[in-house]
């Protein structure tokens, strides 16, 4: 992805385990992850002092409720999201970090 090193996981629990091993500059979260959904994952991240500083970009095709953990997201992108749009947003937040 545009010169970035990226890790990919298939569910929220795997994402949380990976975050405990390696702290990235940014995470991109789909709200409909299996095992631990995006909202639950963001809540877990917010509860960890070592992780809560990581900027999150949420990608979703669903309506986002204002009381969801997504409030910590730097940006919400609606599906379908063109790849160049996602890369542009990632670049903005990674370069700012």
C-alpha cells in the first residue's frame, strides 16, 4: 500500500493480539469484524494506555451511532471507499504522527 508496511488480520481478536506485540503508527478498522467487532476493538484499544494514542480510521458501510467507541476515530470512511481515497487518508495521518 503506497510504500507503507501493513499487517492484515481477519478478526478483531487477532487485531488486538497483534497490537499487543507491535504498536503501529495507525490502524484501519472495519466495523463488521468477526469475533470482536470494530466497536469492541476500539473500546479495547482505548482501555490500554499503551495503545490509546494510535490513530484509527474506521471504514464502514453501516450507520455509525454517536455513542459508539468510534468517537476516537480520526476519520470515518464510508464503503465503498475508493483505494486512492483510503491511501490519501492513511498518508495524512501517518505523516502527521
